[in-house]
């Protein structure tokens, strides 16, 4: 029976060189396509980041409004959150 831990049974993989492009024009074309795609992804990411930033601004304003209108409830929520987190983290000592 063969040993499953024997490294001789699993030779290291060999990698062939990537096939060359058919022409320099094809390589330039692929490069241009990849740059265009990267630019598209960058614009999409920036748009999503701006949208998230707007949403966070809205949430921030809602929280500030709630705290101004209900200061005791906000303090109670902060105390309760601190208590729960304290109980959770005290168990890790």
C-alpha cells in the first residue's frame, strides 16, 4: 500500500510559459481594453463611495436629531450598550 504522505506521489506542478500574443497589436489592444475596464470600475467605485457617504451623512443627521429630541433615551441606550459590551468583553479575561 502507498503512503498518502509521501511527497514523491505528488510532484510539484510545472508551469508552461504563457503563449505569446499573436502580434504586438493584439497585446496593445488587450492592454487598452484592460485599462478601459479599470477606468470603468474606478468610476463605478467612486460613484458607490459617494452614494455611501451621502447615506452616512443622512444617518449622522438622524442620530443627532434623535439625541437632541430624546437626550435621556440616548443616554440610556449608551449605558445599556456599555453594560452589554462590558459583560461580553469581561468574559474574555
